[in-house]
C-alpha cells in the first residue's frame, strides 16, 4: 500500500521543488564527515555523494558515515577515475545495489570524471558513531 519512490532531480518540479534551489542548499551546508583539505574536484564528488540518501533513513550517505574512503586517480587521458569505498547500515540491506547505482550515477555527473568504481565493504561494520554531528542532530541520536 505504501512504498518508497525515487524521483530524479529532473522531475523535482512536478513535486513543487526547485532542483536548482535544492542543489544550492546542499552545497551551502557542510558536513563534518568531509575532509577539510578536499580539493575542488574532490569537493564536487563529496557534494554529489551528499545527494544520495539511504531510503530507510532520510539522511545522505556522507552524513550517515557510509562512505569510508574516496580516492581520485588521474587517468592518462586527462580525465579522472573515482574510487569509492562504502558500506551499508546493515549487511543484509536489500537496497545496497540501488545505493551503489545512485553513487555511480551521481559521481559520473562530475565534470572530467569518466570512471566510477564503488567497493561495497562491511569491515568495519557501520555504527551510529560514524554519523556526522549534523546527522545525529537531524535523527535525534545526538547524546
């Protein structure tokens, strides 16, 4: 009777949302889970990852602490490959392939990125201590 729905940004207007405004809000806010020394390209990738949400918890995967590592390699062609090591809130989460697909799709939209590799790992296991302070406040798990 009730379920989850994924709405692409290009269809946000149909829901009364302004996709450009939502993107500005996301970019303006920061996360304690993003390294302070991130360069321009890396910051663009982090911002794209902040647009990927866990379907069961209304918090993005960066603030949830699901992204363990982000590595950008320059390719001989001049383009870049982005390698993302991430986990899920629970190893048996059936939405894992959907989240991986969302990560691949969003990161591939960053200019000059031509390859995206996502490695789904479960060691160390995710715990709520990995959440950013912002996510803890948003979910009421801050104490």
